[in-house]
C-alpha cells in the first residue's frame, strides 16, 4: 500500500465507521477498503485529497453487493452517492450475471429505490433475521449477536 492509498483508505474507514457505530451501515477496515479499490471495486469522489464519497462492490458466492455507501456529512444531498452507485452498478453488470443487491437502512432506502432497487427479501437467504454476509461482517467485528442493524435486502430490478 502506498502512503497515499493508505491515507485514502483510512479516510474512507473514518467516514464509514462512525456511521457503523450508529448502526447505519456495516463497519469496514481500511485494508478491506484498500483491497476493493485495488480490485477496481471501490469508487471514490475526492477533492484536493479529501474523500467526499465512497461506494464499493463486494462479491459474495451468489451476489454482487453495492455497499459501504457513504458521503461526507457536509456534502450530502448533492447527488454524489447516486452518481457513484450508478457507476458501481454499471461495473457490477460487467462482472457477470450475479444479482446485484444492496443492504439499505431506513434513511437510504428511498435513494436505492430511485436508482432501480426494489425490496425483495429472500427468506431462504436470511438466518435468524439476518442475511448471511451481513451476519458474517458483524461476527468479524465482534458485534454478533448484539448488532442492531436495521438493514433491508434490496435487489436491482433488471
Ligand atoms: C445515504 C448517503 C450515502 C446518501 O449520500 P448523498 O451523497 O447525500 O446521496 P444523494 O445526494 O445522491 O441523494 C440523497 C438525497 O438527496 C437528494 N438530492 C440529490 N441531489 C440533490 C440536489 N442537488 N438537491 C437536493 N436534493 C438532492 C436525492 O434525491 C436523495 O433524496 P432522498 O433523501 O429522498 O433519497 C449519506 O446520507 C450517508 O453517507 N449517510 C450515512 C451512511 C449511510 O447511511 N449509508 C447508506 C448505507 S446503505
């Protein structure tokens, strides 16, 4: 990891993890973010070295997840997340036929709906009310079973 890349990944983690501790999203380590960027699966808007918005694609055995969507607080409601989610969806479509999904929270649901995602819970995929990769992330971060995430599983329609 170069110092610049490390700095960017750490900035992104520092945007994500306070939101994660408020249960708005799943936590991520800077190393995971860096890996996503290196694989071409991390999408960043930055201004003078300051990260404004980030979105990642995470690959699961059966899904491609659009995740870690975060915009720096003072830059919200300007269309940055929408722009990067659309970019990520375009890239995910080129990665194959797996369904494209997102785990949303009550505040981000409308945004994903506006971008073509639809709530479509799949009971067979959910264990104890949690979607398996979501649960695994909470286990990795020592939150399971005391996590309080209120995520909904969304599928991109088409
Ligand atoms: C959710 C989040 C990523 C949205 O980021 P954002 O950059 O503000 O997203 P956008 O600007 O694309 O869209 C947000 C809203 O602003 C509206 N908007 C977009 N451009 C706008 C503009 N120029 N003027 C006014 N409103 C605008 C959108 O229509 C959308 O409206 P909605 O609240 O009805 O859905 C951001 O609020 C955030 O980081 N939240 C904390 C982390 C989080 O919850 N992440 C989601 C995990 S699933």
